[in-house]
C-alpha cells in the first residue's frame, strides 16, 4: 500500500502538468468546443502506454452536428487476466466562463504558494479526470499483471444532460461489461456521493383571451390566472413540500426536503428589443407560461409528484370561471442511490480511511449528474461519485483545484484499484478488507 501511495506522490509534477494541459483545452458547453481535441490529447497520452483507445462520436445525439460533434473517449488497460472492470468516468465539458475572474480561465495557472491550479473546469472536473489517470498509471506501474480491466473515459455534455456522452455510451453497450464505476466529480476527497435526487421540469401554461387593455372585461387575462396558480402553490404546495423529508444524506441540508423552483415566467407581449424607445401596446395577455423545476426524493414517485401539480391546477380551475391550462413535461430523472454495501462504496470507504485516517462521509447530490444514465440505461447500480475539489467552486469565477487534494484522492483511487483488481479478483464483493 505504501508503494502505491508513493507511486502516486512521485507523479506530482506530471499530475500538475496534465491538469494544466486539460484546462488549456477550452471545451466549452454550450456549444461543445474542442471535444475532439481533448479526446485526442488523452489518446496520445494513454495509447503509447499500452492502453486501448476508442474514440466514439455520439452521432445523432442531441447537440451533435458537423460543427459541434459530440466526441467521447474510452481508454482501457487489460493485462489479460480475468477479473472485474473498474471504470472511471469524467465529463470533459465545462460551463461558460461568466464574469468576475481574476485569473485567465483557460491559462491553467499553477500558484505555488497556494498549491492550486486555476481555471474553468479545474474542479468540475478536469482535476478529477487527471487524478484518476495518475491513479491508474501509478497502479499499472506497480501492478503490471493486475486482474480485470481499468477504464478511463472522458465524455461529452454532462453539463447539458449527458445525452451526447454517458447516455450514448450506455445505450451502445459500453457499460455492459463494467462492474464498478467511479465518477470523479468534486465532492471532496473524504466523501462518497451515493447518488442524486430526482428531477421533473415542466412548463405550465394558462390561457385567456386577448382584448384591448382599456376594456379588460372583454378579454380574459392569462397572467391573472397564473397569479392564482402561484398563489395556490404558496398556500398549499410549498408547505406540503417543506414537510417532505428524505432519509437520503443530501447536501446541503436544505435539499433534504422536496424543492420546487419557478425558473421563469412569461406572459403577454414580448419584452421589447434593446434600444426600443416606444411604449408597449395595451393588450390583455392571452397566454402565460412558467417553467417549474421540481426536485424529488427517493421516497417519492414521479407520478405522485406530477399528480400533486395536476390536483393543484384542478383546485384553481374549480375557483375560476373560464380557466384553462396545459402542463407539458420537459425533462425527468428518477432519483438514484447506490447501496452503502455495494462493493465500490465499501472499497472506497476503506481506502479513504487508509489514506486520510478518517471515516468516509456519505452524501447525496441535490442535482443530478451522469450516474442517472449508468443506473437507468447501463443497468449498473454499483456506481458512485468520488473525487477531489470543493463542490461550491464548480461553475464559479476563479475556480481552482488543490494539488494535495488531487494527490490524496488519486491515492484513494489507486487503493480501490488494488482492492478490486489484485487482492482477490474472484470475489470483489468480499467484506472486511484490511
Ligand atoms: Zn461536473
């Protein structure tokens, strides 16, 4: 175990260089830039070391086009002995830069005094990708004849739903022979993320009838109808949701309840274009729409979640003459939570204890990530998120990753490989590891 830990630490400079190089490829999503560049950079690193490399374009997936092809890469190390496959999956896309940076977002700047690397994607999640590569390389160097297979994938579009990335790979059978998945998202080096809450996005439209604004009694105001809907949400739905608590260890604490956000509201005339100096025209709005974002718990069923809103709309209808509406589903994700006794969870918890000398924490993410596709499409429950970095820094200006955190979590990942692919390859699910 000490040999393996030192093999990781010996790669410190390489880890810094690799992380900086990955940040310097601006894989912005949207629209999906430089996906092939980052996949080829990884291929160029892994192939000469004897890894098999597959470059896979998610042809026809949402977002895939000739201008913005959705490229993914899977690198596999197989020493030719039977055993399980351990798959590290990182997304290679990053979100927009936004305002407020004091560092070059794509400079990959390393600040020695802080021992941090700055840049968009440093923490979410090129640092995690680099850590998993260093972990795997250190493991292969110390255990060249390991059992089973190690896979490292870098996949597209996690930030926009993962359909051109993990979902596509899962649909095309790339997780069929995988037994363990670790997603190195920035959940902190001492915590295991077991899964995420569920999601239902929907658009609700209220309908009225257009008329002259000076004679609103001749029309029917869709915005007033929507006001009644939102009022009913305040009076009945929000209190109901506040009372629903989950046993899932969701972080932060506020996300242990069911939540509902109203993402947007639009009704009546369009917003005038910038620079327009005229007045608006007087009309009674005949349409009003809101988009709701309902996050639900493993204790709830999606159809119950939808039924609550449908019942609410019917209560409003009963109180308002001429009220009509439509609810359109936009997006849904079932909650996912891996069992604490799953082999990858037990192995990672034991490795955290051995590297950091503390007990692993268990968390569940308030939002979703690619685990949903591995669970639902790939039919694999033995999956966690575990990686270096501070979740709150994701998508922020001056995003950074600590080098010591990357090394520590790379040690944890290397020990996980040793446990799953060396000690007893025939029985990876055994309890009581040393
Ligand atoms: Zn991420």
